[in-house]
């Protein structure tokens, strides 16, 4: 078969966990990236026992298997962006750092998944320290919600939290505003000398996988070589639409409908 070199889609390599409900994790990454006309190549960090209500168990993959999967993929494809989700444990986080250091020109989107949407803890202090000291300094942009930013930075004030994360070496911080007690949701992009607010209508209900959707679509936009402000705006707009069209499949949170435009 003749190779179609000119028809290669931009590739986002995702390091995320598997969510059996399909609301978050790798499936959210794949669907969101495909919707931005890119392709996801995936390296699973962990299996989970969970549903739309909460996570019951976290099972990190074997480090050797993780490294071998990533190495095999990288010997075959050339990603235009990396995206992290659930890191699972410190060893896997450090392995991702090693991969990124070998591909310094490739943008990295870090979604710091520290807890489930229902509040179950998915990290420990060692993993958070690795995130602070090793992964964030390699990141193009991180997409924390307010509780995640507060945990990572040790600061309560949103602006101070973001500034401290920038000082760790991350180039940009997109601080999502769903946890703030405001009429509208205000998502804020922080860069070294700039702060941009994106205000959207606050939707009712609780959603499972919104953070994964945002980070993955943002990574795809960067893979498509959009500049950062435009990449963020498009990812926020897309994510809001997936939540507006969200669906109930079980007894818990609503799941984003990432193919809403196909209605």
C-alpha cells in the first residue's frame, strides 16, 4: 500500500488513565482530539474501577509496560503535542518527564488530576511534589481547577496560586472557574506578563470528564499549531458545548457529549 505522507494528521500523545464509563480519561482524550481534527495516540497510566458516581480503585500500570509502550510509539510516530491526565504514581510521572526532555520542542499540556469529580483522592504528596518540581517546569500550559491550583501552589488566592505555578516554570496556567462562587464561570489564562479572562454561562448539573475534555482539545489545538490564546479560547468554547449537550448514562454525573456537532 502506498504511503500517504501528505495526509498525516497531527498527533497528540496522551498519558492518561482508563475510565470504564467513558466520561473521562483516555476515551475523553480520544474523542476530544478527534473533534479538533487531530489523532490521539495513547499510553495508559492506570486502570480504574469507577462509574459515573466515583472512583473505587486505582491500579497503576507496570512501569516497564508503560515505558515500552511509549518507546514503541515514539519510534513510529512524531507527536505534535503531549497531554497528561491521571499520572497514577510518581514513577510514571518521572517517566513522562524523561520523555518530554527528549522532545523539548513538543508542547506539553498538563491536566493535574489530583482527585475524582466526587472528591476521591487520586494522588499523594510524593506525586504532587514531582508535579511541582519536575513536570510543571516542562509544561507549556497546565489546566488546574481552583482546588488543584491551591493544592499544588499552597496558596488560597487564585491569582497568587497561578503566579506561583508560573514561577515553578510552567509557561501558561489556565485556571478554570467552575469551583468559584460566581454567577458566570470565569476561566483565566495566566502568562508571564498577561492575564486574560474568558467568561461563559454557568451550566446547571455536575459533569464527569470536563477537565479531560478541555486539556485534550487544547492539546489538539496546539498540535494544529494555533497560538496559545486562540488554542485556549477554542478549547473552552468546545468544552462548554460538550457540557451544554451532556448526557445521563448512569446514576451519577452528566457526561460531556463530545460529538455534539454531529446531531
